[in-house]
């Protein structure tokens, strides 16, 4: 789905910055991360239709494995180490999703967002309990009636806001529909794709009195994916050893991911010194995954000598094989949250506190297996079915978790510098582990008066992540080694400089960090599916540096360039192999977002997105973590967009009609998201005669696609 009038968000790295860029106001506050206020509209390009997450993925320290997924890694952490909030309520990602094409729309509706805050580490005590990042989204409270409509080749959206005449009641709601069939047809795996993603959300507020407000939030989401595979042809290898895998399929896959949430909150504020909020929410998930897919494959060696065309026919058959994959996975979850928080302002102090109880009730059954036949039979010597992978178990979890926090943000002057200190502590008790964890956190923001337009930030803190249903369910099938929570200790130092260039505002940010990781659960990643080795524990670290420059490279339009360096390793306890790279050991990543317009045709704008990332480690399936000694292909992608504003002179202020064209994967680069391991018994003509060989066949992402869209704002 393409929505043209969504906000193009800009993150302010400085905690003291305040500036206006077009209709977007960016303002930072010490220790809370990067705050974005939504303007009338801004743009970005997202192949998966998840616009806020797309901009997050282009921030320094953040990377992603796929343009089809809203998931992202932050400073070496996994997808499951990221907190996502809507109006203070934690949102949970699907458990059984294995690939980006199954994932669909995220629950965050960019068209309804009013304020977005993102922190890539060193966040305050009011946030927890995860080890990597926080994405905090607050839906907007409209001050006038609005209506926005968008449509494109991959879906559409309608969102609007209503305000009562007396201003006491307001409402924003949105409906989205998306189908990625058009873009999925560019994958190498051919077949009948039938994805359908839709949701409805409504956020309402009611002013009971001058001091008391009531708000409610409701949402229903349905992501359905069905697929009848037919064939796949994948060429890989080197010029000297060019290979081609031909696969022929039979069977089907049907997946359903449903979620719903209802929340209500009462806010009290005396408009001077105190504000308190009490929130209750119920979040429900229902997931069903089923597939039965048979595959017959032929691996061949290609003749790619000089002068031969790229589609040279296979010269030598290396081997053949068959596989049969089956799954009937089901999960039902109800998560109830009760939360109380408050803030008190007194002189130079801002004191915040809160307490929360979360009740989990989760039932899941996993029944999946896979056979691999490369020797002409599917059975063992005892006539039992030969299993390459087998998992059949039921897991139920009903538990409460409790957490609380207290912080004091204090502003003072020391040695001719303005200093804002945020000192806090967070406590978390997990009934599953029966362990009480205490996490002190501290942030200093320093603004020297002698250094013009320079800010400095230093953060340190402990972050504890109790085991969740995901770590328990997605294990290697053995018993938990321990129920102790995963832990990390962050140290983050940053320098932020505002300056003028070409008489326009710019900003450079630089941050260095070190994260010490203890008692973490090792895992592997296949596309977006995480498999945990819950019978093992590890210690590790993540260290790196992030840089970013953004500003008006073109007058009136913000652009940015980010660059990140990272190294992260872990030492699995008692395995005797020492440090090994963690799955997100991406040494270098960079992104560029550039906006411009055509001279003398300022109604016609363009934007360009470039993303580059170095290879990730990977290894064979069903093998120990230390065998992940290989590196995938680098990731390089460019997206390009054109947009024309029509009849500007005839429309009232704040109204618009726009038509645009997005070119996804501009240079048609075939990026690799994961690898499928194929074992073959060599044929009589094989160059590897007499040896069983295992090959890593790349699973590639989408090719170039063009999308046409139109948006109307009334």
C-alpha cells in the first residue's frame, strides 16, 4: 500500500535542538531519545507499506535483512530486543512468521501517528524491558476535521480526523488494505501468490473536565498469506564454478495472522505541576500456519566460459534430491496490561514514576517436520520415516510480570555548562523466572557555553530482558538451561553539532557505544524467523560507532546520510570454541535519503533512497552455532520516487492532490535474504564423484517494480 501524505520523519539527535523544517517540528528532550512531531505530510518509500519502520531502518545503528519486512536490528541485537509502543502500550510481533512476504502490515499506522520517538540505546528508566531499542508512537489528537485518501497498485488507505464544535471530543481513524502480489511475483520462486493485509484503527479522546481526559484505542488487523508454489530456478556460485538449482514444487501454504487490541486510559493534569495516567489494555493474537510442500530439485553445473551467454544451458548434472515439508502450527494469546504513570514538575526537577502489571495467557502447538531425500529413499533402515527436521510440542504459559520505575531529570549549571541529568532506576519481576531485577540508568546532556552549538551526551545503564514465550517456544527442542533473564550494560557517548552551510541549517551527530551482554540466549536467523538455542547461554559484546549528517542540501527539503560501524560477538558457555560472530554482526552499514525538486517545475519533487550493508554470518541448518563461519552477500538497494502536486493554485491551503511513481529496486539488484541448504548424492557424471555435498542456495529478494499512486488530502 502506498500512502503519499504520510509524514516524512526526521530524528533530532541533539537533546536540546529545536527547529522548524517545512511543517515538521523536531524537538529533543534530555535522555528520552529522538522525538518527531508530525507535520501536515511528508514522504518516504516503503516496499512493504510500513513507513515509520522504513525510516527507522535508515537511522544510524539500525539495519534490516529485507525490504519486505518491518523488522530491524539495532546495534547488534535481534528483532526481539526492540520495544514498540503505541500510546504507551507494548506491541508484539507475530511469533510464527518465517519470511517478510508473510508478515504484511505492521500494526503501526503511519497515517495516524502524531509523535514518534526512537532510541537506539541508552534509553531511560521509563522504558523496558528489552536490551536494544525503543520505538514509541503516540497517535495524534486532531484540532480540525481532516480526510486523506491514497491508492496505488498495491493497495490503499483512508484516514481522517473529527473534532466536535466545543473541542471536547476528537477522533482519528484509519483503514488500510494492501496486497503484495505484484511485487512478490518478481521473486525467483514462482507460483500463485495471494497475500491480503488489512486493518482498522480508531483513537478517540474526550475531555471530561479541565483536568481529566479520557481516551480509547481500538484496532483489528488481519494478515493472510496463501501460496501455491510451482517452480524455482536459481543460479549461483562463481564464474569458475557456476551452478544452477532447478526446483519443481507441489503443494500449498496458508497462513493467517490476526490481532486485536482495545485500550482505555484516564489522564489527570492540573496544568501546572503534575500529570498522571492510568491505562488498561487487552491485546489478542491468533496465528495459524499450515503447509504441505513437496520439492524435487536438480543441481547442475553451468558452462559460463568467456563468450557464452548468461543463460547458458546446464553442462553437467551434479545431483538430484527431494524434500517434503509439513507444518500445522497454532497459537492463541491474550495479554492484559494495567499501567499507572505520573510526572511531577518542581523548580529544576522533573520527577517521573510508574508501575505496570502484564498478564500473559499463551497456548501454542507446533507440529512441523521436513524430510530430505538425496539417496533415493525417505526411510531409515528400521523403515521409519527419515527426518531432517522434526518438532512436535505444545507449550502453554500463564504468568504475570511486574515492573516499576522512578527517575529524576534535574537541570543545573556546572563549570560554565548547562547540564541535564536523568537519573533513574527500573525494577522488574518475572513470575516465570521468579527473579527480581534492578536496572539503574543515568544520562548526562552537557551544553558548554564556550562551545557554540555543540552538545555532549553520556549514558550508562543496565537493561534486563526476561525470557518470553518466544525464547521458550522457538528453542532447539531441549529443556531450558536456566530461566535467568538476559542482560546487557550500555555505555553510550555522543557529540552533536548544529551549523550553517549555504546559509541553511545542518546537523552532524556522532555516537560511540559499548554493550556488555550476559546470559543471552544464542539464536540463528532464517529470513525473519528466529530459532533460539534455549539449552545454551552465552556472554558477549557489541561495540561500534554511528554517524549522521542531515539538513537542507536542497533549500526547504531535509535529507540525510548515515554511516555505522559494528562488531558483535558471543561466547557460548561450555562449548570450547570461544568468541563467534553474532547473527547481526554487520560490520558496516550506510543509508542515504535525498530529496529534490526540478528547477522551474517546483511542483514536481523526487526522492532517492540508497541502502548499503556488508555481509552477515550464516551457517548450515540444524548445526551448532559455531559452524556459522560463512558470510552472505552484501545488501545494496536503491528506491526512487517522483511526485507531482496538481492544481495547487486552485486548492485551499492545507489541501492537496498528488500523483506519483515509485520505482522499487531501481538498479534491479538481486539481494539475498537467507540460504537454503541442499544435500545431493552425486550423479555418475558428477565432478565430485563419490561424495555427498551440501550446497547453500541463496533465497533472493524482489526485483525492480514500478508503482503508481495517487493521494488526496481534503
